């Protein structure tokens, strides 16, 4: 009888251990997924589905974010940055969205995938800005940066169904020099 009770108790204990495994035996959360959530919570990334991205870019989620480091998560933990597909737009007439003089230069950078724009310069000692406006010409936002030694860019502005231009003001200048609107 004791043996029967012992075996019965053992079976019950085993059954309970299968039903409620101790916390240490439960699966640990996926470390990469936890890191993605931390990046998004910190405001350094966003998760977008392919349809949204194709129709509207990353929209206001990318406003005032660094095109080199802001992460667009599209498949679990896989991401890209808007700088990865960036171009300096060029019109069929040959106009390149870049303006320069002996005292400075700036170019408008554009990400077709993100539908964002920003200003970039390799010149030193000048202020740069990217200006965003609505298609009716109303100002939307302006983001500025200062280049002391060159290789500087502004943060991004949403450019989906909007226009943007890049401008620079050299340290010795008296006014902004700007690209055309794109």
C-alpha cells in the first residue's frame, strides 16, 4: 500500500511539474526582440509594415531623427536606416539639388524608401538647414545644424506629399543659399 501511495504521489508531483514549470525552466524572452523594443521605447526606431512604408514612407515617425542611426524595423529584428538608400536628387534637366560657392556648399539628401529629406555638407564653418513645407507653400518645419569641420547633416523631415529644400549660411555670409524645392 505504501508503495502504491508513493508511486501515486510521484506521478502527481511529475504532473504538477509539467503543468507549472518553475520560472527558471520557462523559455527566456528573445534577447534581440527585447533590444528592438528598447530601441523603439527610447525613440530611436519605429516598426512599420511594408504597406504603410510603400504608401507613406515613415511619415512623422522620422521627423527630427538622425538618418544614419534611426532604425526602421520591417521584419522582427531586421531594420534599415533612411541613409542606406539616400540620393541627392537630380532633375532630368540636369539640375542637382546641391548649391555651392567658394564659401560653402550644401546638398539635399532624399530617401526614396523612407520618403524623408535632410541637408548635408562637407564644408566647414557654416550653418545648414532643411526646410519642409506643404504643397500649398505653407511652412511646416525647419531643422538646423552647424558644421565646424565638415561632414555634417541635419536630422530628417518627412517628405511624403511635402516639399523640402537644403540651405547653408557660411560664417562670413550675409544670407542663406538654398537648393530648389524638391
